[in-house]
C-alpha cells in the first residue's frame, strides 16, 4: 500500500488479483471536487470519475474501484479543480491488501462505512447477509432511531452492529417490539399466543393501563393478565379478553363479588342490592 498527502502520479504492482479502490479524505471545511485517473499499463486511455465532496469535515469517499491483476504495474493520478494545493489536504490510498481498501465494511475515524461492489460508499438502505443497514448522506452508518415518513413509522438500528432490529429490543431500559419489516409496534400485539400492549411511543405497557375506557393489567413481562390476579394485596379477576371484571362472578361453581369502583374482590359482609351477603377470606359467597 502507498499513500501520500499530495496529488500526483503513482504506480502500484498488486501482490494478488482482485478489486481495489481509491479513498479520498478531506480535512478542510470547504467544497472540493476530486478526480481519479487509472492509466493502466501503458499510460494511455485514462479512466476518469469526478465526484462532489460536501462541506462536512472528515468525510471519506471512495472515488473509483477497478480490478487489478497480480504482477502487473498500474499507474494512477489524482487531481482537484483547485488552483492552489494549499487550499486542500488530501490522502490518496490505493492498492492495499488490507481491509481498509477492499470491498465491504470500512472503519475510518471510528465511523463505519460500507463499500459496495461498484466501489462506491453506500448511502440509504443496504441489505447485507439478510440484514438491512442504513447509511446517512455522508455515507456513515446510522444507528439508533430512524423514520422515513415524517414520524409515521419508526425503525431502530442496533447501536453495536448497525443492523435493523426485528422482534424484541430493550432501549434505555424500556422494551419495544419491531415487526418483520422492522417497524416499531404500537397498540395491541399478540406475540407467541400472548397479548401485549405498546404505547404510542412504542413502550411495552406494564401494570395498570386504562385503554378505551377499560382497565387492564399487564405483568412485569408485559403479558396481559387474565383470570385471577393479586395486585397490591388485593385480588382481581380479568376476563379472557383482559378486561377487568366487576360485579358478580361465577367461577368454579362459586360466587364472588368484585367491587364496581375498583374491581377488587370482596371479603366479609357487603350489602348488594338491599341484601347483605357474606364472603369468606377466599372471597366465596356463603349465602348466594
């Protein structure tokens, strides 16, 4: 591998055949056009590709990729449209057998890029080994939250690997669920025959939740409660659809009564409709 902090004509003889690429690194904060020439073996028929570099600092771009044959000598030339070399600083890197110049993942200045088969750094969405990755317009890999439709749908890209998350994901201590398209779920969702509820922000609901004017209870795992459930030292009953039951309940051949106001199970004596009923410590009515 050869590299120089100036523009000029260079030669390189690759140690093995393969696809190689040129990387330009901009260190100044202004617009710059860069060009790359490949002259081949006989310094004739140069290949040229121009590109536009934005004003963002420390942006790295791939200008061109090309196949090289082991043992042959190639010549390369780079130039800018600037009239003064003092107006820019550029490093030309080419012909490396290291991971920094092969097609695939590239880590430069602690930022990840992906160089596709055309030799260009990727922006937008890119599928790799069945996983979707997303790259900003400066070609850096995006991580974290992303919306493509003004907040109507949200996706999340793993902070470590960068791939789009599907299924369960804990983010900042809260649980979220993403469908097979990577879209954040909100509202009701049945997962593995268990019902969950996700708020409009995508957070998995736990504890008491009033939804559509009806009370539900969700365990710490987020699973919707059904049947009998002790909460805060009191017993409640939740229907098969998860709604909290109030009033009389016949269960297992026994009658119970659940207060109309808060749904907790009655014990002791209670006047209901002008008649006093007695309930043992298990809530069973002894004089139905």
